[in-house]
């Protein structure tokens, strides 16, 4: 295509030559990203589906085609369903705590007259930038049976004997959710602040003139106007909750007895850790679980996306058309 | 919104106290790294160590090989950041600034990528890196980490370049500059704010990356990054608590310092992401 353009460009005007040259350059600029994308993204995505139809230890050729047997086995596995349930608890828990808590903090920090806003914002944002795997290890020590947290509670006479935060199946899931929410709250806070700052000041002023107090303004002005961005923030939080691997792996490694094993840790255990998998590496089985996790993520995005910001997508399309029109001029 | 003075003071007290609790795990980490192991176990909730055990750091750095993990992480992170900036600025420029046939299709593909259900791509990626013979070098992890389409950064660059006035390249074109010259000499320097945001965000993500280096260094301990090395350290030396805290501090401090210095770019980038 590029060649034919070159040969015909001889007998066209200068402007057209320039346009053709630009087109060629556009493809040259795009080429690295496209090549990298096909090799390291598209190919792995396709193969992750292909592997799921095979029984495969990861070594040797892919020749044991078993159709949907991996899926069948997954859907009848108690351990798989448990991991799905833990993931759902984690996703909902971190969204509720992380997004809800962040909204309260953002409303406080959005106050125009509040001093040292930037300082507080940095403090509450700090956990976001830290390495999750390292945080998991530190928290594992803090919430350990003889860890700092138990010592603190004993010192203040809140409890008599240490609580097994990470070795009790229910408590471990709760601690996981609390730490996950703490880690992600800062990013949600910044999202909410962006939303709050897009509300024009005049609306607050006129609410004040109408004699509306803090709560009335919050209920009738702030919250309704935050609705569109709320949908985006909740969706982002739900989707990021699906990737709990770094934290779970380092905090509890799925224990006690798989009680905190999330879906992504389940997949990792079958694919790369024969000990915590079924005693052998099963990459096909793990891939099938990966496909189910992918479809699960897709379903959340679609259901939530379509329900809450279908309108925005239409708006966005309108904007893009406008932009294109300006450029054509 | 809140007017009374006492309410104001209350808010500051709350924000400050809660803020201390919020970052206390990191404060605890730093001071624990300066205790002896015995003191770590027996000092209870006391924060400040009797004597500052600075040698914990030299032990972690040399004996536990955190120096190796540290430099691996630096090479891994810096290379990934550079590759991502090159790929997304080039793609963003083509999509945002140049009109060419097929642009719309590519644009739709870029957005669609976000919504494709990806399976567990680390398995094929692991196989691919091994098949390419990159499994014995840090290049394998770099390639795996920086691959893929960085949709957010591409869109950031595209909208930045699209909104620059047309006169900029018209002037350069009259001077006879080609597309590549205009891009490298004029456009890229103009887009420094986007480059900075991309660099900082990608730096923090890659520094914290865990699954990719974990899987790709399974049989190559000498290629481990800080996060992976740390996980291995805890499994090997389960009772060296202050060593653990020292290693964790070495791992987290660089990224925290960069965040504190550059927080404006980072927070603006994140906020910009949700707005678009």
C-alpha cells in the first residue's frame, strides 16, 4: 500500500505528496507499538484460550486435547468456587470501604478554606505508590500472632490474649479486605477530588444564598452531581479488586487451608506452584480458570458499564466526531 | 462549607491523628529495621530502638543481596519507562496529529483493547520469553513488562498533540522540516508534561510489579527484583525480622521519595485519567 502511494505521488501536487509522506510516517510511528502489541499481547491472549482446551504440564508439546474437560472440572471444583467467592468478597469489600471512605475524605479535603490540603492529600495517597508485595509482607508481620497490632491491643487492655488475625479463616479475609481498602483508598480519593473540583463554585454559592446548610448542600448539590464520576470510580475499583494477587500471595498465601485463596492466586498455584496446585503443574487447567476470570471481569465491566454510563459513551462519541471535524478543516 | 472555628480545629485534629495511623506501618517498618532481632520481639509497641542498628542495612545490602535486587529493579524500571514513553508518544502522535487512512479503525482497536477479556496471559508470555531465549537475561522481564498497549498513555499523548495549534508544524514545514524532525525537535519537547506524567506513573507501577518478575525469575534468582527478592527472603530467613524490615525499607524508600518530590505530576495524571 505504501509503495503504490509512493509511485503515484510523482504526478500529484506538492500538497498531496506531503500528505502521502505524512501517511507513511504515521504508519512508521505506529509500527513499533503494533508489532509489540501483536507479539506480546494479542498472541498471549489468543494462546491463553487455546491452552485451556488442553491437559498440559507446561513441558513438551501441546498434544493432549481434552475439549471442555478443564472447564467442567473447574465448575465442579469446590476449591475453585471458594476462590471465586473470596474474590467477590474482596472486590465488594474493598469497593465499599475504599470508595466510600475515600468519598468522605475527599469531601473534607475539598473544603476551600482548609489549610495544608496538599500535605493531607499526600499522606493519604502515600500507600498507593508503595509496592503491594512489600506491604503484604510488612502487614503480615504487623498482624501476626505476636505482631505489633496484637501487642498494642493487649497493652491497652482491649484484649486478653492475641487474636489469630491471619490464621482464622474469617478474620483473614476481613484483614485482607481492610488492607486492600487502605492501600487503594488514596487513588479513589484523588478520583473523587477530581469530580468535586469539576462542580462549579456558583452552585455552592447559590445553595448558600438559598440558606442550605452543609448536609443539605451535600445531599442536593454535591452528591447528585457526582453520580456520573461515581460510576467510573466504582467500576475502576471493582475491576482492580480482581487483581488481588500481590497482596494475597505475600500476606496469607491463600491460607489458612485455601480460605483466602482468590481466583488469581488459584490460577497461579495451578500454573506455577505444584505444591499448592494439585501436586502437579497444570497449565491448561490454570488457563481455563484464567479465561473464566477474564469473562467474569468482562461481565462486571459490561453490566456495570452499560447500566451506569451508557449515556456518557454516547456523549463521548459526539465529542470525538466534533474533534475530527475541526481537524479536517 | 464548614464555618465555625472549633469545627475547623476538630477537622485538623482528626485528619492529623488519622493520618499518623494511616502511615504508621511505614514508620514502624523504618524503626523496626534499626532494632536487633531480639529487640524486635521483646520491645512490644515501643517504637524507638535502644541503639540504632545501622549494620542491618549493610547486612541486607550485601549478605542478603538486596544490592543485586536493587540494581535489577533500577535497570528493569528505567528500561521499561523509556520503552513505554517511546511507544506511546509515537503512537499518540500518529493518532492525535496526523490524518491518514485507517486511523479510525486503529483508534477503535486501541479503545477496544481495554474491554477484551484477557485470559491468564502470563503463561503464554512465560513460554514466549523462554522460546525467544530471553529467559536468562533481564531483557525478558523488561520486554514482558513493557509490552502491551498502554492505552491510557496513548490517549494522553494523542489528546495533547491534537490540541496543539496547527501553526506549529506549518512553520516548521515551511522551513523544510520532515515529520520525524518535527516530532523529535518540536513536538516531543512540547509534550514534556505528558512525558513526565507517563514516566512517573510507569516508574511507580514497574517498581512495584510483582507477578511478571516473579514468574520470569522462578529459576533465575540472580535476576530477581526487590519485590520478588523480598518474598524469597521472608521464606528463607523467616526469623530475621529486622533484616526483613531493612529490606522492605530499601525497597519502598526510593519510590516514596520520588512520589513526595513529584507528587503533583502523579496526582494530576491519576486525576486526568478518570476525567477522560
